[in-house]
C-alpha cells in the first residue's frame, strides 16, 4: 500500500445529501487535504429500485455547495474507476470465482421462505438468528438438482469458526468480535449483484483506500469485512467509526424524524451560508481542543486530525447552528446576503421577479438594515413583513404605548413635518424628529416609541430613521394618519 492517505465517501445515492453523510465526507475531505492525500467519492448504487441518477447528482451538488471537492469520482474519473458499483460488476467476478474455488464461499439455494422459517424457529428458541449453514456441504449432485429445479443461488461467505476478529479503530480503540456470532453471510445476490459488505471490501482494496471513515452504525459490518480481506489475501485498511448524531432529545437522529432538517439541501434552500453549515458540521464529532468554535475551511484543514474525532455521540443543536450562522451572516458581503434574500422576498410576493435599479437599491438597503439579525436568508421575510403589509399588525405593547397621553401631540407634530418634507431623506428625518422634540417638549422613549409603534406596530426594531426612510413618505403618512386629528 502506498503511503498516501486515501479516503473515500461511499454513499448509496438513494436520496439527497444527509447531514451524517456530509459529515463523513467532510472528515474525509479534511484529512485528505491536511495530508495531501486523495479523497474519493464513489457510489454504492446497487439498490436498483431507486433513482440513482438524480441521487448521485444531488449528492455531488450538496458536497459542492458545502465547498467540498474531490479528487476522484464519477464526474472527473480517476485512476481506479469506474466510481459506481453497477459499472464495476465485471471487476468483482474474478474474486467471486476465486472464493468459490478455494472453498471460502459457496452457492446457497435456500429460498426466502425457507430462510424466514429458519429465522422464526431460532427466534422462538430465543436464539440470535444465524444462517444454519444448510447449503455449506451440498454435493455437486445436490447443486445440480437445485439448478434443475430452477432455483437461483446466492453466494455465501463461509465464516471461519472460533475466531476472534480484533482491530484497532482510530476512534473507538480496541474492538473485538467473535466469528461464531456471525452466520455465513450472502456476498452476491441471486441476481448476480454483490452485497454491500463484499463490494465495499473489493472497492476499498482496488481503490487503495488506506483509512475507512464511516458512521458507527457500520461497526458491526467491519468484522465481516475483515474476514473477507483475510480470505482474499488483501491488506486491511485502518478504520475510524465516527459517532452517531443525536437530535436535541438525545435520541438517534432517524431519517423519518421531522423535528430536524436532515438534508443539506434544506439548509441551502433556506439561505444558510455554506461555510457556516460546514463549520457547524465539522464540530459534530470533532474538535481541535480549546474554546474556539469558528473555523474557516482553511483552518479546519490545517487543524484536522483523526485523533481528535470524538467517541461520544454528537448532539445536533439547531440553536447553536443558528448562532454560528448568524456570526457568518453578519460578516458576509452585503451583495451575497442580498442575492440569498431576494428569492425569498420574491417567493413571499413582496417584490417582483424583475428588479429595476431603484428597487434593487431599496432592497439592498432593506437587507443591510436586517443583515445583523439573520441566521439564514429566509428569515428576511418575517423580519421585513412590516414594509410590505398595507397595515401593520399592532403588538399589545404598541397599543399600550399609543394610548399614552403625549401621543397625539407627538404624532400630530411628526405628521405635519413628514407631510411638508419634500425629500424625506434619513438626514431630513433626523432633523424632523429634533423638530418634534422641540415643538412638543417630549424626548427619548416618549418621542420615539409612539412613532415606531404607530408606523410599524412594534415597540422594537432596527434604526428608526432608516426604517422610516425605507418605508417611504406615503406609507409613513398613511400609517400616521390613523392617529392624527
Ligand atoms: N453505502 C454505505 C452507506 O451509505 C457506505 C458505508 C461505508 O462507508 O462503508 O452507509
């Protein structure tokens, strides 16, 4: 095996890029870039019932969006392709033949029903269901007879008895399994398609993978794979089984759980910044030590090490994600935030599909006013609602304020000022407010709160001058007029 670190992300492309998959891919990527190694993305597309093509595309797009690139895959090729299993079937055949020839694998003619019955009986006896080994010792004649009956054979691996299979996992440390707990398992289905545990070993071997990084849920597959490496006479790669991701209730995140958005695409569609999600995902099961949590991709690459992957499960904390995303959003280039926000404002029907220059300018100022509050771009819709509704919605607190004694005087004076202000610029608005203060003798909260409440329906918000300016003279006058006598 060469000294170069070679790692791979090997999804079954049955759907979009899941957060867990993205995390595996990210750790592989970071390690490959840290060590000047190679990152391979290959696809386990043997589940023919699903839409593999779109799954492959959406996985690659999701990775690309996150800022993860690869050195070998279906789109750019590489020295060890093809990079999807269905195109590799002929590469597997010699190994299947070899295992059968050497008596390490054998055809099994048991039908689904027979196997199910066997399992039921074992379960009824309180045993862990294991294949009985019924077809292990079939004679050539018996095999012939099964074939004549039209039975299709799967190929099973003959699991050696009485072995302890041990390995040093880079995350979990020393791990051991007994081979007696593993029944002879199927490596090739009756339709000739190899099963995961077999194909993954052949792929990892042929692609010279040096370290297998994958989710903890695969830990029990690893002894099966090690037995196959041994039977085939291959070097065994290292393994790093990364911890589970739990939801906020500390339960294993299940793909059906709707309390968490689990797919990278969902975050993209809401207008999260990819570098924020990347930073967040990186810390789900890895930390460089220390308090610091904000890392650019370059810093992640510089700091990454397998030894700092965590053994304990990671909890997916949406509040933390939003806190982190907000930090990125605040510091993002305004144009970028505008680009992300515009489609959401359009979807809400707030602004048209085509923006002329003045409207574009106005939208930019609006986004700028709220940029600091955003964790993701879609939040702009709720935050700016008051600019687009005919009438503001009045919060209870606003109603309270508007019933205060000084309100008519303040609003009358301000109304008259706005009416007579030709330009209605932010600077002019500042002057107007000063004028109202002078004229009525009210200042501070007593002055600003009623104006804000009357015009926005709210008691808190962004900078008042800028808010009034962006609302525009007509809207401000209209909203004030409801309180003016
Ligand atoms: N296709 C498997 C998965 O998506 C790959 C497991 C592995 O990395 O070995 O979980």
